[in-house]
């Protein structure tokens, strides 16, 4: 039986992964953005251990979430599932950052740095990361500005950096496909079932194909990705930029 924490698990793929893992007999801790969604999460996911509440667009709340996770003890697996898609550029976080940057890029970075190392880490990327800017210009400007594709590339770079720096941790990234969730929309063509099964598989399976590190998966198969994410210089620059913005350094 594994202990698993899943961000953004009050609905969508995160909730589906949580239900599947609980059905397999694992202990799952949920995460929701606010108290209302936390109550809904516990009602919709019977058997969850508890739910932690934090708005990941706030760096202060994200850091506090890491402390709450650590207070619950060591986790076997953490799925960084939470993310935003269609966000107007004028919408800002409480820290006056673009919401996509705060939730999709900085939150998984901060949580990775501050939560004690689990055995396995899974990061939610997207096939759209292929259109992301590997030069990381959006993180370097005085006026920070990134696209969804950029943020999903950032998640892949983070997973690759973790795999290199922490070889004892199985760190991988996942493209769940374009699936019919609230984020993906009702007309999305991919399989909803396959959209969460890779995360579940990477979290707990003893299959030798799942016990790997530094890979990028789509529906339980290794998939094409931006090879620049393997570049140590790119990884180090990404970490340095995230540290500059968040004030949180990556532990070696």
C-alpha cells in the first residue's frame, strides 16, 4: 500500500486518478483550491485520507501546503496534476504574476523543492509543450509572460532536472492527451480513461517499464518530446529563474 498525494484532485483527471488508486487499496491525500472545493472533493472521493487546501496561485499558500504535506509524513508518490489552461493574460495572482506561471510552473517547482523527497514524482505536461519556448525568455523579461505551451515545457524540464539531480527518485512527465474534462472540453477526442491511467501506473506499478526515470509518457508509452529539456544548461537556467521569482532554491 502506497501513500500518494495528488495536487488538483478535487475534479478532472486528478480526481479520477485518486479514485483509481483508492480502489487499488492505496492511501490518497487530495488537494483542493479552497474550502468549498475541499468539501466537494471528500464527498466525491470516498476513502480518501484527507484533503489539503491551498490556492496554488499564491506562493505563500503553496509554501504552506508543502509544510502540511510534510507534517503528514513521507509519501511514496506525488502527482503534480494541478494546472490551468485558458486564462486571460490580464489575470494576475496575489503575487502579481501571470496565473499560468504561478500555477503551472512555479507551484510544482516550489512543492518539489519543499516537500521531502518521495520515491516517485509525476508531472503533468502536454503534447503542446512541443510549441514551448526553450529559450525561457518569458521567465527572463521584466514583465513576465508565458503561454500554456511554455508552462507545460517547464513541467517537463522540471521533471528532467529532478531525474538528474535526484537519481534515487523516479521522476517522469506525462502527456494525458486532449481528453474531455472541464479543461479539455466536451469535444476533446482522446480517451478519458487513458487520460489518468498513466499517472496511476507510474505512481505504484512494479512493471519495469514504469520503474524508470527521466521519461516522457503518453498513454503508458514513451513519446516524442523537446530534446532540449535534456540539456543541463536549460535545466539549470530554469531552476535559477524559478528561484529568482519564488525565492525558493532547489535542494541538491
